[in-house]
């Protein structure tokens, strides 16, 4: 017998969730035939067979989490040779570093609990995790009332739902980013009253970010904190935050500085359709040099956003609204777009961030 283990999916993750099997035990498969689909942090990926032969055994069922390197399929003796297939393998390209973004977050250290044995017994009886209990006793000790209060709250909240797929990876990456990045946010409003009717807001934002990156290249960069090295990136690849039912997904719109509005819109529409279908190739989720979150399409004005390493900046666009402003020396009702720029202050200076924001506002304020 010969085993095929879950390969490196090219996502920097340690595990994946089985979505479904495409073969059964006893089936004969050929090289590169899909064996199963697994869910990574951002997409559903088909895992192809590395060889031809008869499937003797399948490991795992739908919904199981499988570690990279764990067995997936056992082939009967006499199977043809391994082709070396690796899911999500990329063509060689210039990459600056092995980044914290490409690694799952280390779990946070558990807090020290101050609880007597009788209270531990009560927690076991009521099925309460003491790590979820807010202590109110002297010196931070957990009391019986604390445990009972937590048990009541948990009963009202309903059953626990383990984070899987995108949401689990999002929690890990956000924890890593929050722990590492010294983030600071500057914000401003831009008068867009001179825009044409039915202006494509997202494409205007994308093109304005490209203009701002050319004016202040320090924000279109990657930072390797372990090596203490910054790398300015000439090409502008913008990660577009897309809200989906399963969680946040950030596909990358490539080389935006060299593309016209029609081409950018076609690319964005395709990305959003793929995001909704969970069919985005892994390589389209990597390599963003700066990110845009157009959360104003849903609601909100300003935001202190999360910068995900190795990037050093993210632009947020809030809800467009009409407001009374001074325009050409007179009070007038104008359309206003709130902007937030969150940056990694370890790498980006306040002056660089301000100059970027000025360039961004200037481009958005003009009539296209």
C-alpha cells in the first residue's frame, strides 16, 4: 500500500477542512484526477491525485480538519509513480520574505486562573469553561456566582460554534496582525460633488490609490519585521476586501496603475463572482501591496482598520452622504466621501501617510 498525504496547499496554513470526496474506495483514478475538495482560509481547492491506481482507503470525512502531511488516500500496490503534484504551486516570482501573513497565528497564552477546587468542580458540573468566566472575587478569584452567571449566559447564547475555514483563518491572521503591527489611522473627507452621475465608486478609489502610491511610494511596500527590512514595490497590486456569507475574502486586483477603468471593472466583477462561488485560485489571494476596504457600501464613516503584514497600509472608504459645505465661497449641499488610512507606524512616518492621503483626496476630488 502507498499513502498520499495532504500536501502544502501554498496557503501557509497547517490544515484544511474536507468539503467533499470525489472518489470512493475501490475506484480507479488517473494522475491529476480530483480526489477531494478542501476548504482553506479563502477558497475551496480541489486536491488532484498524484498518481494513477486503485483507491484502497480514504482517510477523513466531510467536515474533518486534516493537518498538512496527514494521510488522505491509500493506493493499492502497483500504483503508477508519483508525479509530484503540489496544490496551489505558483510560478517563481519575486517575493520579499516569509511573512507572518503566510503563517497561522500562534495561540495566545492562557491566563492564570485563580480558582479553588470546589469552584472547578462546579464549573465541570455546569459545563463551563473557566477561561470564559469573568472573575469578581478578591484578587481576581473566580467565585461560584461567577460560574453560575457564566452558565446562564452560555445557555442563553446557544451552543458553541467552532470557527472553520475562512472565519478561523481570519481570526488567526487578525490576531497576528494586531499583535505585530503598530497601526495608526488618519482620516479626512473629500468633496466628490463634481463627480459624474453613476460614477463607479470602487474603480475611482482603486485608480486614486494607484495615483497616491506613485506620489508617495512608501505606502506601497512590504515590511519584513524579523529582518528589519522594507521593500518598496513598483507594481501596484490592490487587495479588495469582499464581504461574503462565509467571512471576509481579499482577492488581489493586479497592476492597477497600468489598466484602464473598463479593464479594472471587468477584473473586479470576475473577482467578486469567484469570491461568491468560493472558486478563487490561491495565487489570486496573495501578493497584495496595499488593500482597499470600501465598507461604506454597507455603512459607517471612518474605521481603524487592520493592516495585514507584510503590507504597511490599508485604505478605508466610508458611506457617501450629502453635507452642507463651503464650495466656491458659498454654502452648498455637496456629496462627501469619508476616507480612513491605517498604516504601520513602524515603517511609515506620519508625514508620508499625510502626503499619501492628500494625493488620494486630490485625485478623488477632481471630475473624471
